[in-house]
C-alpha cells in the first residue's frame, strides 16, 4: 500500500519547494529573492529526478481522480524542465525586473505545481481547477513581470483571452458531464457512447479543448502570446513557452484520447485547429523583426503539430507529439537565453542584434541557430524527427491537403531560421555590445544544442519513453 | 418544459457573457462577462443533471467548483484593476474603467 505513494514524489517535492520559497519570502531579509529562487531550482531538479525514478509506475489515487502513469510522469518531467529554464532565466533578469522582492520564483513554482496536477488529473473538475490555478499564477507573473505602463495592453489581452477560455472550459465540463453522467476522464470514452451523435456533446468537448489550447497560444486564442513575449522579462516569457505550453499540450493529448473514441468530430476539429495554428505561427514569426514575437510564432507552430498528432488517434501520433513537446521545451529554452542576451523586452531592434553574433558569441550563435532550426523542423535536428512522424501520420490517415499545408508551413519556418542564421554570420552594421555568458549558461547552451541534434536519432530513449507514455493513454 | 427553460436560461447567460467579453475591454467588464459565463455553465451542470435524474450530486459538485473558479477570478481581476487604477493615477491618466 505504501509503495503507491512514491508515484506522487514529483508533486510533493515541488510543493515542499513552494512552501520553502513562501517561508523565505515571508521571513527572510534582503536576500530572500535569491534564496527563494534557489529553493525553487532545487525543488525542480529533485522533482525532475523523481519523475525519472517513477516513470514505470501506474497508480490511481482518490478514487481515480488522480492518475499517474508513464505518460503523466514524462509530461511532468517536460513541465519541470520548463520551470527550471524559466527559474534560471529569471535569475538572469535579476536586477532588471521591477519585482525585487522575489515573488516571481514562488509564482513560477505555484504555476508549475498546478500544471503537474492538471497533467495527472483523472477528473474533469480537478482538471478545470488545476488549469485555472495555473492560469491565475501565470497572469500574476505576467502582471508582475514588467512595468504596468508599458505592458498593460499585454496583461489586458491575456486576461480577456483567459476569461474566454475559463468560460469555455466551464461550459465544456458542464456539457460533457451532463451527457456522460460522469466527470472521470477514464470513463468518458465509454459513457459518451450514447451521445455519439449529439452536437452538444461534441460542443462540450470542443469547448474544453479550446479552453486548454488557450495556453498553447493557438487560434482563436493566439493574440496574447506575442504581446506577452514582447513585454515581460525573459523568465516569465520562457515559462509561457515551455512549462505552461508543455503542460497544456499534455492535457490536450489526454482529453483528445478520452473523447475522440466516441465523438467523431473531435479529430477533424483538432486537425483544423492544428493547421490554423501552424499558419498563424508562421505569420506571427515573419517578418523577422522581433525575436520575442518570432519565438511566440514558433510556439504556435509547434502547437499546431502537437494538435495534429493528437488528432491522429494513434499511439505513434500521440507519442510523436509528446516527444515533440520535450524537444520544443529544450529549443525554446535556448531561444529565450539568446533573447535575454540580445535585448530587453520591448526592444524593437533585438532582431538586428543578431548581425555579427557568430563572431561576438560563437557558442550562443551556434546554439540559437540549432534551436531555431529545430523549432522550424529542419533536418538534422530533433525538430524534424517528431514532425516527420506526424506528417507521415497525417498523410496516412487521409488528411493529405492539410499535410501539404503543414509541410509548407514548416518549409517557410525553415527559410526563416536559415535567414536568421545568415544574419548571425553577417558582419554587424553598427558596433554591438559584447555578449557575456556565465559558466552555467555556456554549459547549458552546449548541452541543449547537443541534445537538439542527438535527439534527431530515432533510436533515442526519448522516443521509447514517449511511445511507452502514449500506450498508457485511454 | 422545466429542463428546456433551464437550458435556455443557461445558454442566454453564457451567450450574454461571451458577447460582453467580446465587447468590453476593461478589467471590470471582463470580470462581469466571466461571471455570467461561469454562472451559465454552473446552472447548466446543476440544473440539467438534477432534472435529467442522472447523478445530480455531480452537477452540484461542478457548480460548486465553478463558484470557486468565479470567486478566484474575481479576486485576481479586482487586484489587477486596483493596480491599473494606481498606475493610471500615477501617470495622471484616466481611470481604467
């Protein structure tokens, strides 16, 4: 009986770190911000290790309201990687951020903990509450992560989109529960059998999915991501593009797997949303004037492929999407390290600082170029491997026109990434300030860039773990 | 008849809320729109599940959870509204509503 509980170690360790961070904020003196950050980083590292140690466990808690299996543990690991990247980047922002008291690490950890619960939620009510808790922490982070006068518009936009997503999520849960007579995710597949032809049941699933894809910055809730990326500090923006993004991607995969068996309209809806997200992502990223905006576009592009993977209704599709979420988090982490060094939020000239980067900071330039190519899906990077599997699945399942559009979006993104890399190689037009990388940043960038190349190999353990996780989906 | 009425009222509440969200841009306007939407969803869950005779307790649990979501959203948005009002006053601009 006792052996079940280690499955909850990632959540418990992060919750402990959260408590320590809170205690530090309340009781510690001037160095409380730095101490809270250390507590959160330590908690994230330990929780990440716990995810790896409990990857093989499959347990239900609280009458199947909370479920742990290989899929949830892998997804939690990806969310924690995002938290780690955001917390370390937030460290980099120290001194520039208006919030000097260090409440940011606390809300970063709180948002990540809520996302861990959402990923494992086996009940729609718990899922909705966890998603709202994560959204609340994120809205506060964004509101705190810049000067109100300059990023008020981004906050308002995020709040308006978030409110629409909350309303749709509530409607979705109400409709699905009304038709299925249950709120358990594992039972939805069978209980919705009697409502297979009901448009309102499909509307419920669609509303719930739309509420979740808001966190992915996907159509119709795509407008907040570029605004937020442009106006808040790198740590918070990185959390949106990594931790929040990965958690939402995992939740979409779970909801899609639970509902698409009976509701035939769910896969086409996801596929259309996915291709629309790809188009909007490429549109947002180009022209390459603003790097932060480009990274928001890249996140939408990846989200489009994840939605397409979820729509395939195959283990290969879901596995590729889960592996893609991990690759995306690694690439976005590198992207935000580069962006943090190439300009402050709102710097309209940040993209022009790319010129001559290969001479000023070769390691940063190489890592950023690899990350951009991975986000675009260019071979031989990890971004190509998972995307190719999804494209092949789309073609095989008969979504040939959409597969063609997805490939075209990827090609356009590759052209943009190559263009950015060419800028790094070109000489600077004006004298640019030197880029000073810390030791941790140098090691981190080298490891992440190497991973983004090595993970292109199809035999990498990540794909085995993702396949194992996808096999656990309903 | 009663079930139809409940669904119609819930749909109207949600529709008005969604419409208000599209129309209003102030934080208080967004908050009112959100409360209308969440209220409509809560009415739908509790009303339909009670009147249809299937697992009425689940409907009530969903409604309670939605009340909690609405309350949390109200706290968050009002805090942001106060921050916006302070910032606007400091900049000698108009109040944000």
